[in-house]
């Protein structure tokens, strides 16, 4: 359900509501307008329908709310959401306008699903993958523009900024912590790596890398809850390939995935998860205070610097940015209070003014070239004007030394009275004449001062008072008065007509001491600033992130096994555990049936698309062959026509026979068909390799869950001499949990999938999604296969899942 905003909403932040489907949807409490423009919520009062006065007290608490929005997404697909709120943002970004899409809501309401989507299903891609695909299609279509794409991925975890792309090979080593700076009216993070993305594959690789490094944890409402705010920013620089003007546009598009607000009485979080929740709620509270301040007309100060989140979003919330808020709500009966809180924030956000402006910049180097060309043209025009008016003797070049010497002589003659007028022909000449007059005045003053010094020296030597010339006294003016100069210059006049006292050296000594102290202060400040440099947070602990993540998983697994009674567990386990092959087949039928079903669906989808791609590729090759044949036949007909002699109409147009005309028409139709099929072929390549990646991730998820189940069910969890329980690798029955086995077990469908893939390797090029995901998986998953980190029992109060390098997955098994 969609709605276009009216005239009074054209200069405000757009607010859309997306409702998460729920089996226990509160139909009686939440009423959606049929046109998708409003939302009514009625919260039942405690005590049922009985009036508060009958129960002995007055309840003035509000229970009914009505909210107006720009549209509501209820049971809407990801494609519908993107076409409604995201597609226009990409087109505006290419035109030079900043844009921001922000998802806000409680934990588990679907914010991350809306922004990045799920990796298990191709059609469940989020706004960011679809926006990147749309962006590079537009870049390919706009061949007259040179568009540069740069990407950053920032995470704000516990009010600390982290670079999610710091693990990329081309990232710079972190030498200092990330700091938010403001420059040229924009907000930037100093020290954040900015990566150039020249293709869709590189951009998706950066997205998947950042998703792998995100911090997640599990609690009662969400198995994969985001524990931090993330901001995926795409910077666009658009220049014209043909126009040589110096103007170009710079824009940025932010995809903000806010961590969900949590109530501890619902999430039952403890320990580290509770601490993370407090930071999340505090930053969201500061964000709401900032939004309230922006809605107040007479507010002089907006508290952007209360938190790093609001400071970074200073130029992205309203103002000159095109801002869109997606309020994710959970329509469950038990989540009505959080739904009301989310909608109240959305209502405040809809009052923030937003008037997007084009970010047009000027290239200094191109501007210099343009101005030089313009100056040259103006000089030519001025020379032509002087020629037409008999002024060709006038020159506008800089004054040479010979011309300056001649002007000096004219100025001296003018001062002496021998010349009545100086002929001025240009601005440069006028400026030179003024400079020469100034030099003459200064020279006259120096000459008068020298004559005065000579007279005073003669007076002191002979003891006879001397009268200075009139010009000398006048040239000194007020500068010779001791009363006006003060004690720093010369002494006061004595009783005689003229006399100069000895100058004190105190002023010079004080000046020297002052300069020396300033130099010492500057040196001390430089040394202090050099000592304040610190290492980047990711640089200190980035190397051990994989080990920490593995340790957290091992802790959670051992805690689950060790929480039961050892004697009862030993009695329940069989003496000899079944082989991993038998256990894997049993697991696929029972606990892993849902994951296995999704895996088979993904395989079926991928095989269907590969089959369609193979058929379409054959059709494209056939069409190409027909085009070549048609061209050869058309060339033969043209040679035959020229041999017989060309015929022309009265207007001079060439006459061709019917056979050649039919062949030209056929060739045109073949080219159109070839272009359409080729475009469809490229689209299928994107879908095939995305499906391939979903199959790999789902298979990986299935093996991980099997390893956990096998270790908990059949391996001996008693501690050894080191005081820790052995993992499955040490027991000799497979690899440790959360790591793919070196030789994974394959069923017939998997073997058929690999054989089919090898057959298509010669015809199917590796595409953006496949290469990007494979790069991420190989770097962060398979590299851990050789690591044998020892599991440690989970300490009380730590979350069950808290991984920074876990592959992205949004799969939930209910």
C-alpha cells in the first residue's frame, strides 16, 4: 500500500511504516487504513472494560493513538519496498543530491532485513544490494558522464566508532582513532577507509565484508540481534565527459541500520548483552532529542554532539538532504508498547524540514584553464578594439624595466615642474606611476632625515645650535616627537633647540626574551601533540578477532553440554557413537530438516536459472550466427547492386531492390533480439551466482548446526587434564563446531550440483555476487580451518552468540 505525499509534505522528511508479519497480529489493537496513509493503535487498559472510577481510582493514561504516514508496507516484497523508497534516491544521488534511508524500530522488527536482506534467498535482497545493482546499471546507461563510486562502512558499537572495512587487503593501517570532522558543510570521519568501487562486484564485496565483521548476539526476541549501529555510505562524483566546464557534482547516500531499542524485561539480557543494550538505548534517546530539537522553530541550538551517531548524521537528518525513515514495527500483541514508541518517533521525524539542494563543486585546475582561455580571448578582443580606434600603440602587458625607467623620468620631471601632464594609457601604467610617486616621497623623506642627522651631529660637536632646514622638520612630522613615540624609541628633548638622547636597550632585551619564550612554547606544543597519537581500535585487536569469535562459540557450546548432569548424560549417550555419515543423514531428517529443505529449494532455483541461462546462451549464439550470415548476404547484395549500377531518385536517394530491403529489415530485427537476449543473459548471470552463494551459505549453516548437535549429543563433554572439554577434532570424530570439515560429506544432489557447475564453467562467467561472496567466505571462514583454538567454558553473564567474523546469515528456524 503506497501513498504519494501532498504539497504540505513535500518539504518534510518522508516516513514509511513496514509491518513485520506475525501469527499473533493484534487485529483489534492495530488498524491499518485501507489507503495506507494512517495507523490507529488502541492499547487495552489494565482491568478490562471496567471503568477506572468503578475500581476506585482514575486512570488518565492515554490508550488510543492515530498516526499519519507517507505509506505503509504490509506484506510487501523487498522489490516493492525498493521501488517505492530506494530507486528515486539513486537517481537523485546521480543528479548531485544527498540522500539517507534510515530504519528505526524495536529489536527483531526487521530493520536489518530491510537494509541488507537475507542471504539465503535471492528475492530477499535488501535495499543496499538492490541499490548497488541499480546504481551500476545507471552508470552504464549514462555513457556521457564519468561517475566515480567510493564506499565506506562505519559501525558505532558502545559509542565507539569502528571501520568494518579495516580487514580489506587495501585498507590503510590504523594509526589513530576515528574522529568526526566537519569540512565544507559536510561531516566526515577522519581515519575511516574510503574504498573505490569500480564495478558492482567490488561494491558487493565491500558490503559482504562489512556484514561479516558486524557485532551480533542472541537474546529472547532475536537470534541474530545487531548490537551496533551501522552506516553504509556511497559517495558519488559525477563529471561530464564532453563538456570542459569546471563544475561537477558530489553527493552521498547513507543506508543507516539502527540497532533496535530493547526492554530488558523482555529480552532477558544479562552481562555484556545488557551493557550493549544500555548503550543502544542511550544513543537512540539522544537521536530522539536531536529530532525534537530540529522540529522546534525557535530553537537556537541542536545537540548534535551528544553522541557519535547524531554527530555523524548531522548533515543527513533533514536540511539539505533527502531523508527517508522506515519505521519497522512488530504487529504482535505483546509488542504494542514498542510499536507505539516507534510510531511516536516516526511522527516527530515527519516534522523535520527537508529541502534537498544540489551539491555542485568547482574543479580548481579546470577553472584555471577556463579562465586562462577567457583571458586570452579578452586580450584578442581588446587588441581588435584598439586597432579599430587607432590605439594599437597601447600595450597591456606588464611594465618592462625600460618602460619603468622612462616613467620614472616623467614622474621626476612632473615633480620638478618641467612636465605639466603624464600621458596615461593603461591601468598597469597608472599603478606603476603611483608606485614611482611613493618611491620619490620615501626617498625625499630619507634625504631630509639624513640632512637633519648631519646638522645635529655638527651641533653636538661644535656646541653651536643649528637650525634644521624647513623641509627636514616637515619630513619628520610627528614621528620625531618623544612624547608621541614613547620611551621605546628615543629620549625626550632637552632644554636646547634640538637634541637626541641615547636610546634604552631595555625594549630590545624584553623583545628577545619574549620571542624566546614563544619559541619554547611552540616546541612544547609540538612535542605534546606527537605524544597524543594512538592506535586505531581495530588495529590493536583485529588480528585476534577470529580467535575471539571462535572462543565465544566454543564457550556457548560447552556451556550447553556442561549444564546437564554428567552422570545422566553419560548414561543417555550410547557406548559407541554413530558415524558422522549416518548421524548427518539422521540430522537432515529431524532437527536439520528445515535448513535442508531451504538448501534443496535454493538448489532447485539455481538449477532452473542455470538451465534458463544455458538455453538463452544457445539462443544468443544462434542469433549471432544469423546476424553474421545476414551481414554477408547484405554485402553480397550490395556488391551485386553496385556491379549493375546504382539508381537514385529525383531527390538523390539511393534505390535498393526488395530483396535487399527485406534483408536490412531482418538484420535490424535480429540485432534488437540479440540486444534483448544479451541483457537478459547478464541479468541471469547475476541471479545464478547470487543463488550459488545462497546454496554455499545454507550448506555451511547446515554443517555448522550438525557439528553443534553431534558434539552435544555424542562426544564426551567431561574435562581433560587441561580442565576443558575436548572438541570433536580432538575426539577423532570430525572438526570442531562452527568450522567446515576439510572433506564435507556430499549427498547425490550435491555431487550432481558440482558436476553441473563444472560443465558450465566454460560458458558462465563469474559474476559480481559469486566472486564477492566467495572472496569474503574464503578469507573469513576457510582460513579458520587450520586454527585449533581451544574452547573455554562460557562465563556467567556473557551472551551465547557474539561473533564479529561470522558469515552473514539471517536464517531463523522456528
